[in-house]
C-alpha cells in the first residue's frame, strides 16, 4: 500500500492515476489530518505531494513528518514534499528571486540511479515553486540539477528517499517514467520484505 500525504496539491488526480495503473492500493491523508498510522502495517512506499506554502510557514505538515519518521520505506517528495524532506533532515530552503511556473530542462548527474531508468542525461519537468533547497541535508546527495536550482533532485545516500523540486506527475511521458520507476521500487520493497518474513517464519 502506498501512503500519500496530500499537501493541498492540484495534481493529486495525476498521482492517483499513476498508482492505480499499477494496480497498487493506496491511502491518502490530508497534511493536516490527524494520522492513525498505528493501524497501517502494510505500507510499502510514501509520496509527499506538492502544494502551496512552505515547511517554515503556517502550513501544518505533521502528517508528512510522522510518515517520514514512522516508516522506513521508499519515499518520494514532490516540490513541497521535496522541501519537507530537506528540512526534516536538517537541510535548508530559501526563496527564489522569481517564482517558477514552466517546463524546465533538468540535467541528470547520476544516470545509473534507478529512479532515472529509461531516461537519457536530461529530462523536462514541470516547475511550479518559489522556494528551493539551498543547503543539502546530511547523508543526501544531488542526483540532478537545473540552471535555476543546483539542488534539483536529491537522494538519501543509503535509502530510497528522493526529493524532486519539479512535478514528474504532470511532466508527460518522461515524468511518468520517473513515477513508475519509484512505484517499481515500492513493489520490489514489498516483495523483498515478504521473502524475509517467510524465511524468518521457516
């Protein structure tokens, strides 16, 4: 099951559609909704959506933070979700000089990373944000950059935790490839943990 935190995203239907096309179950929580995560025992991945506001502002991001803290599973942060991952891991974000609302060329620095499987050394992603990560969190690395954002895509050095400043969920076929690569990681995570459980019970 994919745990989705909705930070008032306008693109939630796109996220749901990609999950449904892989026949995966999912549960959506509003960012401000009191989470009952103790009743969730089959989480295989987390998606933190984009949305208005920022992690330093009045937006309630309790559900986002609790999801990150409570589940050691593949995680994907989109735009605001990316910024939340950075701040939650002691990185820093700052305002841009100008708000971004366009398709932007993103240069892939780590082409062999599985999140970029099926892509070349660049991708065009929909951008809609006015903040960006200016200080990389400890234990994270930059795996793609753009002219506007040097820290465009990040990944934890040892875990499948990703942050995208852009919106792959509304970036055409290239974006769909990225989302599906992430969901494939979630499926693999579930399979591997099922096998481990069977071995422990044997």
